[in-house]
């Protein structure tokens, strides 16, 4: 069933996927680094870094809530 919970769960998983990207191992291989001369690539790198910084604690809380929800209601 598609609803508000599914949308929230989807955005939580997308946030998790952005937060686990490792700059040294993954992003540099794709050419996405903070020292890039291309302005768009540099801005993308800074956007990813900002998302990782600002959403770390809220994502932990939301993930805990989803885990408790799935354990209780299955």
C-alpha cells in the first residue's frame, strides 16, 4: 500500500544512501571531489557533504523509529 509512511520510508532510505557515501573510496573515483575545477561538480560535492553533516543525527532517530515500528507491527 502506498501512503505517507512509504514516502517517509523512501526518503529515509535515500538519506541513508547519501550518508554512507565515502568521499575517498567512491566519490573521488567518480570525479566528485571538493577540489574539482568544475563548479557544478564542486557544488554537488558540497551538497553531499552538507547533507551528511546536517542529517546524521535525525537519520539515526528516524531509523530507530522505523526499526521499533517494524518490530512491533511487523
